[in-house]
C-alpha cells in the first residue's frame, strides 16, 4: 500500500515538473575565473528543463513512477491540453519531434530502473540519467526515420540529417549540463530522504 501511494505521489510530482519544465529555459553561468573581468553572466543552454524533470522523477521515484508520469504527460498533451512546447492535440503525432516525447516514457523507466539498482552515488545516478537521456534520443531518431517514410514527413522541410542535428545533436550539450544538475539534486535528495 505504501509503495503504491509513494509511486503515485512521485508520478504526480513528475507530471507537474515535466509540465513546468517544458516552459522554463535552462541557463548556465560563466566560469568563476571570468567573473572578475566581466562579472557573473548567464548563458542560455538552448534547452528547457523538461528532460531534467523526466530524469529526476526516475531517479527519485523509480521506474514505474517515472514511466507513469510521462504517460500522463503524453495523454494530457494529446487531448488538447497545451502542455507541450507548441501546444497540444492529436496532430502532434505528425510532428517529426514527437518521437522524443514518446521516448520520455522508456527514458524515465530506464533511468528509474538503473537509479535504484545500486546505492545512490553520484556515478550511478549520472549513469542512470545518461542512459535515460540516450534512450529518449534513440526513440526520437527512430521516430524521425519512420516519419520520413510516411506521407506527412514532419512539419518542416528538413532532410533526415538536418532533423537529427536539430533535435538530437544541437540540444545534447545543454542536456548533458542538465544531467549533471539532476545527478547532484537526486543525490542530495535521496540522502535527505534516506533511500
């Protein structure tokens, strides 16, 4: 009973974090040794906190909570609630980047599965987040490839290579920075909550 209610709670938290993270752009700061010359400046990472929320719920709630929160997110977005970056609705399945949203489900599950296979250490949590992130990208690239063989071909006039560069390669450095932040936050929270 306690385990099910705990997973339901983490699923709700993950859903809310994913919805909120979709609309928050991630920023970093300049390196400390540059602060004396130019002051502290913020730099856009070119991504939102959405992927961070997906991975964080996996690291804190486990595989089932992570996957359930992302299933709920997709259902909400496909039923016309504007929780996706560009709104919502069933027409989203024709967008070439929809595969990355679909990848949130196995990505959160794999991250959660690996995060609870070992004691919560920085290395194990980072590994689980990276595996979850690459799962999202593998699903997204597979969907891109499939969408180029179907009649809709996405919404943009991009070649397959350009689409992979736009949706996988260019956001990856910013997403890896978010993975580092999620790893630290998950490590601290797992130790505070004693699990």
